[in-house]
C-alpha cells in the first residue's frame, strides 16, 4: 500500500475463483461501490485485483464486497 498527503492509495489483493471477464466485472462492480474507491482493475488470469482509493480501505469491507460478488479474498497481494 502506498500513500502520501494528497495522493490516492493503491492496494493489490489476491482473489480466488475468478475465471473470466464476467468474474472480473462482478468483482470490479462490488469493490467499486465501496466509499472512496476511484478505480478497480481485476485480472482473472492472475487473481490480482488492484484498487485505487482516496484512503486505505478496511480489508473486511473489501472481503465482504468480494464475497458478495461470489469470490474469495485471500488478502493483500
């Protein structure tokens, strides 16, 4: 996780269960609804989800969003 005074925070997470573009979209949509999130990129091929937010996110909130999408958050990558 990287951050400075006025810079956004970029965090990468490992998510299991994504196999296609639809999976990526579901994860991006759910995480994208969290307060402060400005960008989400998901790669089914690697299971890596990169989130850009205004401040560090609560990992449990991210876990709940990933769970809502139907996948499992392993943790920060």
